[in-house]
C-alpha cells in the first residue's frame, strides 16, 4: 500500500481524483520494473483521495540531530491512498511513477518527486507465501500481516530500497520468534535498514485532528465537470497515440517520451516528426511509413545519449528540431551514412551553428557512392589479409565474423563512403559464393 502526497498544488488539484474515480485503479500496463510474478498487466486500486495541510519537514543529520523546516506549514497537500494490492517493491515504485505522470499531465503539480513536489509513504506487511491466515485487514482486504509505515520517501529508488529493507527486517523478526509491531519508521538514502520513529497506538494513529475552523468543502458537480472537460491529454492517452498507427512506437520508447522533462521531449519529438514528414513528401509513401520510429530512436537514444554523456539537462535549443530532422532526412535519402549522421549530430551538439546542408557541403561529408568495383577491391584486400578468418566463416559457418570484415572495409575505404549493407553483400558473395 502506498500513500502519495504532493505539494505546490495548482487549481487543477480538484480534478486529480477524476482519472482514479472513473475506474478506481492505477493501470500499470507496460510499466518498467513490474516484476514477472505480477504479470504484464497490473491494476492497483485507489482507496481514497484526501485533502490535508502540511505540517513541517524533518531532516536527520545525525542520530542526535533533527532539523525541522516549517516553511511548508499550512501548504495544501493531497494524499492518494492505494489499496494493499502491491506485492513487490518494483511494482510499488512503478505505481508511484505512474501516479506522478498522471498528476503532471493534468498540471496538478508544479514539480516532481525529485524536486520535492511529491513524496511517498509506504506501508509494508509480510506473510509466508501461500498463507492466508493474517489477522489484519485494510480497505476490505483481509489476511494481511501487521503493517509498518515508512514515511517521506523522496525518490522512486528510495521507495523500492526502503520496501526491500523493511521486508527483510520483518522476515528476520518473525524468523527469530519476535512480533512485528505497528509503528512508523524512517529511511535514509544509502541505508540497509529502516529505523523506528514512533509507535502506533492503534491500527491507524496519525495523531491528527480535524480543524474546527475549517467547514466541509463542497465541490459542485458543475465545477468538476468543467475541469474534467478541460483536462489535457492524459499520459495513457499520449502513450496510446504514440504506439498507434500515426507514430508506431514501441511502448518502451513511448513511455520515456511522455514522462521525461514534463513532456518537453515529446513536444520536440513531434516537431521533428512533422518537419521530417514535410521534408520527405517527395519520397515513396512506403519509405515514409517508419519515419516516426526512426525519429524516436534519434531523439531518445542518439541525442539523449549525448546529453547523458555530457551530464546536461534537456535543452531543445541545443540541437534544433529542424537540424535533427534534416540530419535524418539526409540519412533516409542515403546522402550520408549512419556514422556520418552521428558525427554531424555531435558537431551541432557541441556548438556548430552552420545549417545542416552547409555543414555537410563544407566538411565534404556528403556520400559519394562507391562503384561495385571499388567495393570488390576493398573486400578482396580485407580477405587477403585475414585468410584464417575467411576459412572459419566457410567451414564453421561463423557468419558473425562478416561484421568484422565490414568494419575493416569501412576503415580501409574513404571516410563516410562505405555503406555497411553493400559491403556485407559483396563479402557474402566473395566468401560464401
């Protein structure tokens, strides 16, 4: 069971319950980290959504030193409480990621978990596999063990690590003949154990009381309807769009596009696709069918890899959508090779401000196709230098070594002119007959 709290709420907080109340669950279909035993399609029920006000933030610097930050006192926060239907630490982390994505998609929060706009409390209970004799129940689900609550987890990794540590602690307690106590515990990043903060006098003992000066808040159906009708596209709908016919992305590529940088990378990706499709209008419609998937690879993996390597945040201006679309367009037209395209991307990423056509021309990077005779000459030179590897390919069917010969031909030939598929075809012809 996970409690999700988020701060710095905008006026959209009133509508955050709508995606949950409609069906009463969070759908984790296709989410990274779902454990195999949970299956591919996991639905976590939502017990309730409640409005609270923040008290203070505590931070432990030393076992004897606790700092209290009262700057957030009285800030409104909304708590989302799930049903006890999460069975693995990985699923709990995935659930928190999905809820954050929903909240960000409808502008219900201004910052994510990494900046303190959202945090999670996790409730952990264990029972022996196959045992249904637990005496505790929550939300109508019985057979549960005694639960403990771990407060104020500030990252997805902390959610997973804290649950693992608490699970191991409870197992050790029971195996030693002890009894798990109902209590609130804390977690410090980098620790291997949770620590006791306070006990609970009852099954639920939050030590809060209703504010006598705050009357009940009644929200009219007209306001809820108006806000629901003006909600932005949800993360699930965006993923459905990206994996559908228009874009054809895999769910593994669609999810990060939706989740990264609060949608900024998705907007960039869609701009690249729109420009690329315009540039490719004169091409065969069949060859244009996979443009969106090709663009996804370049945005996520090639450009994303450069950002990761340089340890830089996302910046759509570093390589404009037009520049990336033009690079991909030249590759699709076979005017430059893939390696040359990556070289050009790196040049633009590092600050080259020349337009892509100008850069290619001035750096002499445009592909000048080799003739068949030139490919044969390169292949024969590589083959003559490595007769033993040729024999292994012929007698032992070690076809993987053909890739090594392709690499040799690309190094021996003029930079950027040797196309790997053509080199491979010539090698197969000469070696395999």
